C-alpha cells in the first residue's frame, strides 16, 4: 500500500513543503503521542535533532503536538541519531524522535521515530500513525490539567560520550594515533571529537562549525575529497567521515583512499569472528553490497544475507535471525551488541580497535577484498510502468543470461524520486557497462 508521509527512513522532504511542514510535524506529534500512550502513567518522549536551521521549527511543532496529547517532552538538542535511539531506552521514554534528513542538504529535513525499545518503528506502526494524522485528532487532546510539560536536558551529550567510550576495549587506547574526524557540520560535531580525544588520540576536527545551512556541504561521508586531502597533508593515521546525523561512516586510510561500508563490514566480521563475538556466522547487508564482499565472506566460512535497501530492513533481519553485524555499502553499520541502529562513531571505533590491537596501518587492514566492477545508473521514469514493457523485460532477461553466475543485475524504482535505479556487477567491466547502458536506454524509451 502506498504511503502518504513515511518513506524508507521515516518522513523526509523539502522543508516548508509537504510533508515536511510545521503542520505535518504537529500532527506527527499528536498522532504518535496518541498511539504510544498505553497505560495510566505519565508518558514521555525524547526529541533530538541535527544542526539544520529548520530543526528549530520542527522541534517546536513536534513539542506542541506531543504536549497537546499529554506527553512530557525531553529536548536533547543536537545529537547523533543512534544517541537518540540509545537515550530513548536509557531514559525509559515511550517514544524517541530524531529530526534529521541524514546526508541530505540543509534545505531538506526529516522525522525518524523510535519505539521504547530504541528500534525504528515497523511498517504497521507507521501505517497507524499515518491514519491518525489524517483523522480528526480532537478526541486525543488532553484535558487542561493533563497537558504535557517540556524540559531541556543539558547532559544528554555526556551520556552518549560515555556510552560510546564503553564500546571500546578498556585494555586498549588510541594513544599515538593522529585522527582527522569530519563531522559534516552535523549532529556529532561536539560528541565525536570528544570521544576520540578522551580515548587518547590526537584529533584534527573538521566539519565542526555548523551554522544551520552548511550541514553536509562539501564535507562528511558523502563528500570525502577534503578529508582525503587533509589526512595526507597532516600525515594522519586515519580519517573518519560521518554524515549529518552520524548514523553512517566512511573511512579514509593514511594514503587518502576511501573505504566504504562493504569493506568495513568485512573487517568487523573477520575481527569479531577471530574473537568469537559473532552471534551467527555471517552478516546482513542489502542487495546493493558488492559481490566481492559475498565472495570474501564465503571464503572465511561466513554467510551474507541480503535485504532490500534501507538500514531498518537490515536491522529487522538481524533481529529475526540472530545476527549482530549488518549494514549498507553507504556506511550504515549496525552492531547490535551496542546499538539498535546504524552508528558511524561506534563502527569507526571498531576499526580503530583493530589498528590499536595489531599496530598496523589503516591501508593494511581495510582492503579486505577486491570489489568486482559495479555500475549504478538512474533511468528517468516520466510515467507509466516501463519495467512491465515486454522489450524491457526481454532485454533484462537476456542480460542476466550473459552474466550467468558471474554477476548480478538489480533494478528498483526510487522511493523518493521519479527514477529507476539500474545496477549491475560482475567480473567483466565492459560487459557490465554495456548492460547497464542498454537497460537504462530501454527503460527511458519505454517511459516516453
């Protein structure tokens, strides 16, 4: 069933345009607050945000909605998404809210919701909230004496700093390591450098001067060029790039080369296998992860189980099947021993733990496998259903026949744009490029 507000990761869109308006945020607060009042006690919700200018507006609207239905609101200020998930549980809240559009530019924003267990809401809960948002909410309004109160929590950042430090072995420290940390002018601009410094590293912090408009602007995990140059110029041992809400990470080794999420998952899986820390012999990733990762894991007797795109689907599969390592090629790394969602800083600490334990360079430990050529290209979808076109279907089947068992083809409509994403990978780079180009052309011709 098509959804009106929620996408693959909460509600997201252009600020002051549907669905990312003050009115919609107010109704989210009222609807979610009504849904999660499940007893006679005083209910509470924690709200965090990243550094976007629009965060002030949406925070106030959400606060109004939650207090209107009788929930007490605890405002945590700018903190990473995984910190909000953790604090939802730690503070015994009935609901957690993160105001962020993750790696998007400042003009976008979003609302992510967490249940009392710290996990993102499932499709059924989001569907109920949507139904309530479009209904008459007057019946859920609290009596005047029962309206909720709002309070700003000043030590929330300290709680997360200590939590993150505790995921790093007490037998080790980061002394002697020079680290460049790029916080994307986002939610982790204070906590991430603090954690690394308190663990003993020499820190060079960039992307730590948010002004409401510069989040993810030429910095962070989706724009690592400046970080790579900084690592080389300052002769750092490693670079760490977080995104706007710090739920994803990219690593830059001492030579300036970028390491993606697939390599990081391979490293952590191998390290945890060595330490007998894997709860299940394998990891969970999405259909976008490189075939090279799957081959590498098979070579060390570990499985790769795939889900559809979206870290929430990775987490759902991990919980259902008992895995404690999962993630996405884009840098969402989920380590369920510590967190209920992707945590870029905690994932980076696991990489640093390998460096600290073995005394090896980042470039020596982060090239776990040779990725096979993988090409992703977007086809414009103007109207209709071009993937049902007979010529397109026949071309796709023929392409799969050419690859045989030596590659994959993945075709999926974008959940946020009028595009169809075409990905192919395999050992023959020229063949892969030709296949993607032909399929994209056929889809666009069929959509005209």
